[in-house]
């Protein structure tokens, strides 16, 4: 089945192919004869997935789309302060080839106009055997993920027609913005504009910027995040020249156009966009390219003022202990205590990138509820980026909780966030790899505070187990007469998934863990059982097989009603056996009901 994104691009390409407005750039021989019917659209995600429609393999000269990348190389070489002394970052409001130099200093307004781009070239120095241009060419290639080539015919055309750019270079030299031979600088500027790319190259170059400077397929850090920030900021305000205001309003993406017919646009953190179509509008931008970006922004909500989800979306699910459970089977009295105080424990499942807006929403939600909250569980399993702002805010939150006598724990599988927080606030933070263990922690906290006598005792007689609560003492006595005593040491696998039913095991002392298997074959802890609980009865169902692996967590004593003893009970005391079956069914359905409630919370999140 074709991807809906691919279907959308194909349809969009077909619709916009009919637009015949504009004329290929006539200032260079190679662009003047470009086929106006050529049209390609390419999207590249930050994880390297590429969607293409139309003529995405067609090579064309990069032209002014080169400017952000040379500016990036200058920033990498010299830093923003040194580069800023030669090139400003203010919108000029002029066309790409206007003489936009600041009065007195001669500093170009920004690196996106020709004057600023030529100045940026002058800041790149040769290193050893690598000339200035070879460094620029290699730098572009690292963004594209392949070796990009210079077109001699385009370069010769640039040299033949580039009188205005030569004049700009001489002006820059007169103000000492260019400190070297201006002829050599402008020649390299012509060369960088003559590098050949296709729409796929540009989309991956844009996606590298969107990905914080990391190439989405090669996974190498091409430029530092601070450089990306500076480049995208200038692209936003200056990349589309005298059409920048209209572009930002209607499209809202950092972008750069080129008279070769290309447009490159970036949605930070998400994707890169590239369009190739030679006919240009009055601003020197591809007519179909502008229309394509406008449609993409509108149809897919890509405008940077809309594309970021509201901060509240970082909270994927918000519930209390009443809506979830640990898998530890409790007595009726314990369950009543937990239900009475469950609202005091709040669970927030977080997801996505926790940057400022998202973290602020989380902290505000917690703060608004903190008066009635005594326990907080933050589930971080779906968090992609726990940024510096999140670390700072959460550190303060943990400290505030401790000061008010409240407790907090994290569900943090690899423990990375827990370590960060612990190092910042110098305190031990409860942390668990999965949901059941965190819920057990919360339940134990509540029982210790409100009913310490109900916290799991060291041992429990069979007659006091939760499963046998509905059974009369007389029936319990008949059952106990058939039980066998067994003992398991820590680490002993009592039974495995798939084994046949061997009996109902009543835990007298110790603890065991029940481990299930997911559909992908991975294992997960399903429950922890302690004194007064049972296991093994699920295999009495239709499959006749054990559904979990049971392992002793410590020295554990059990009393077992074997399958032979159960047959004897059914034969000698059928009424007792029937009442036992009813009690087992009641206990099982109670657990199923709780599991369904817990799953509903998962799905709702």
C-alpha cells in the first residue's frame, strides 16, 4: 500500500505541474535554457526517510541556496562573534543582488544577499592542501551525504556575466570587509554557486539542519547545534529576500531560494523540504516551489507557529492510583485502604521532547494538584528529549516535594534521567524500569502510612489467603488436609510458560515474580506475589497451560493443592470443590477487571 504522504505528494505534484507562470533565470546561460516543465518535490525526515515526486533526480546549480551553508562553515571556523564583525544578520528588504551595505562600516546586512555571501566566502581560509573552494565543496557534500560536483559550464557562465558581483567584491574590499584579493574571493563565490545538486540532495541537506546538524542517514555531526540555530534564524528573516515577510506569514519555515530553480525549507526537529522548478517569480524564487511550500505548510500544518504541539501534549496520560494497579494481589482490607487514598497518588505519563513549553505544562499541572497529592509517579518511557530546561525545573520540583514531605518516583527504564536529577539535587530518587514496580512502590507507601498492619506480613496461613476469603472454615479445613509443603530458594524457577497445570500454590512466606511474554517475544514482569497470595490456577482455563513463568525472589514457602489432590477433593467433597472453584473464579475475574481498567488507561494515553 502506498504511503498516504506519498499519495499526497503525487497528487500535489500533478496539481501544481499545470502552473506555467514564471520564467527561468536569464542572467546565466545555463539557467536561461532550463526546461520549464521540470518539477520535483522531495521531503526528508530527520530519521532519514525520503519521499519524492517528479523530477527529483534532475541536476541543477545550487546558486544562492549555497549561502546558508557557506555561512555555516564560516561560523564553524570562526564563531558567531568574529563572523558578526564582518556580516550583520538584519533583513535588508532588498532583492538578492542589491548593494545593501551599512553606512560607514560597509558591513553587509546579512549573509543571504550576494554582498553578505561574498563576504562569507572571504572568511573561509584554505587549510594545508585543501583550498578554500575544496573545503566549501566538501562541506556541502557532507550535508548532502554524497560527493557534489562543480559544473564547468555554469561556472564559466557565472564568470562571463558576474560583473555586479565583482563590483560588490571590490566595494567590500574598500571597506576592508574582504581582506584578501577580491577577485579570488568572487571566483570562489561563482564556483560555489555552480555546484550541482538535485532535489534529493537539497532535502537531505535541509533535514541535516532540521536534525540539529546531524545527517539523518550518515548520523555524523556535520555542524554544531549552535551553528544550526544561527543559520536557521537568518534563513527565517532573510532567506527569501524582499519576500521574507510574506513568506514567513504564509509558509513559516526557514528557507532559501536560488535562481537555479531550487527552494530549500526546514521544519526544525521534523523534516527538510526541497523543490526544483526553473520558472521564477519577480523575487527570484521558483513559482512552483513557493506554491508547493505554501500548500505543504497549509495542508500539513508545517508553519513553525503551528507545527509544534501545545505544551500539554507532553502529558500523554494523567490518572491516579485508583485507575491502575501493580499486579500485587491484596487482601480485601488492603484494597479498601488503597481505594480510599488512591487519589493521593498521581501518575503522569510523559512523551515527546520536554523543552520549555512542554516542561512548563507538566510542572504547572503538578503544582495545581500538589495540595491533595502525596505521591507522584512520572512515567518517562515515551520521552524523547529531556532537555536542560526540563532538568532544571524537575530538579526544583523534586526538592520542593522533599521539603513538603511528599514522595516522587520515576519510571525510567535506563535510569539516565534519574541519574541526572540525583546529581543535581544530591538526593536519592526512587526509580523503576517499569509500571508494575512503580505502582507497587506507591501502594506500599499508602499502606505504610494509613494501615501499616496491612503491609505484607512475613507469613500468612492458607486460611487467610485472599482467594479463600469467601470459603467457609469447614471447607478450608478439608482443603488444607490435602496440601503439600514445598520450599523454593531465591532464583529458583518454579514453573515456566507453557507447562501444564500442576496445582494451586498458596504462598505462606517469601515472594515470587510472574513474568509474561509479549507478542514480539520480549519478557515483562507481570506481577509480584507475596504471603497470602496464590498462583497456578490460571492454567485451569481452556488452554490447560501456564501463562507466566514464576520465579522465587527470595526463600519462599508454599502449600500446594496438586492436580491429583484437586481431583480427590472433587470426588470426595464435591460441594467444597464447587465452592473452591467459585472462589477461584471470583478472584480471577477481580484481576481481569482491574487489568481491563489499567489497559483502558494505557489506550486513553
